C-alpha cells in the first residue's frame, strides 16, 4: 500500500517533496532524479529554487545531480517552448542551477525515433537507475504519458496520446490542433524501477484518478494503479484530490 500524505495546499506539498529531494541529494550529491513536467510539480521546483536562494547547501549541490525526464512530445521543432526539453530547461535546470546537459529528456525528433526509447532506457540504466522519481497524474490516470492500456511491463516507447490528454494539454498551445498526437514516454516498467516514487496531485479534477490509482484494482486501464506495485511509493495530495479516497 502506498503511503498517502494529505496536505493543506499545493505549496505545502511542494515544500515536503522538495525536502525529500534535498535529503536525498544531501545524502548522495550524485543522485539520479526523475523529473516530471505538467503544472503539478512546479510547486516542487519552486520550493527547491527557494532553498537555493536561502543558500541551503543541499540545494547548491543540485548542480551535481543527474536527471531524467519522463516523457516528450514527438515531432515538435527543436526549441519549441512547449517541448518538454524546453520546459525542463526553463522550470528545472535554469532556476536550480543544474547544467542542461545533466538532465536528459527523451529525444522526440522523428530522426531515430525507432531506437530512441531503447537508447533512453539504456542511459537510465548506465546512470545507475533513478533514486527518486517525481510523478503527476493525468485525469485519465496516465503517468508519464502512459495512456490507458499501457502494459505494466512497458519500456520507454512511442505512444499515441488520447483525445482527453490532448484536450487537457491544449491550454499550453495556441490551438488544440497544435497539440502533438504522439509522444515518447518512459514505460510503466521503466518508472517502477525507480527506487522511490513520489506522485503529486491537486484539485478536484484529479480526485477520481487518484482514488483509482491508489485504491482501485491494478489495471492497465488506469496506468497510475501501477504505483501499488512499488515497494516505496508516496502519494502527496491536497484535500480536493484526496476526496475520493
Ligand atoms: C502531462 C504529462 C504528465 C503529467 C500529466 C498531468 O500530460 N505528460 O507527466 O503528470 O499530464 O499534468 P498536470 O500536472 O498539468 O495536470
């Protein structure tokens, strides 16, 4: 059973998870961190930036970590502001003083896409695996971009985004048509290999997905339920997102 932590505000969740990350990095400055995109984890990155501003030595040490992002859109032009490579640079690397080349993002360019997943999994393994993986959850229960129907054993690979996910993410693009149809995402099997999973969710819109992920049956129809298979999963939610528990 995953550990569920219910907090009053997303900001409080950000502080808690930032502290877990700082503790990890304080213990092992060469830690491997798994970063998620989407709006949910931003509170974590902001809390880490605040720690860096306070001069917390563990936050200063973030510059020495290795990082891996969960996923990327396929086919966006290099440098597109909504490509996850750009989002990670803007929200994680720049504010936290982490050199961009220390955080890998799956390569979503069409060139070499057939082998990109395999190469990404190999890079994670060569780095020694992920120590702490931050996760959000989609309203359809996806983690990373593992949409419903994803195998629990899946590895990093190309997936087709559901219409629901494309609608959810349309807010980041000028028009819904601009949201890519495909992505490259760490598989559920890849994600489950991280040594500690920390899943965050806020707001009533996530309540159903959170309840199904944490307490529902293990099913590929709700990819987030894979967290129940993990020996060390922490779920950090606000009261609205915890409403279905
Ligand atoms: C996105 C990302 C996921 C993220 C989820 C929720 O599409 N690929 O990694 O967890 O959907 O996003 P948000 O946190 O913005 O609700």
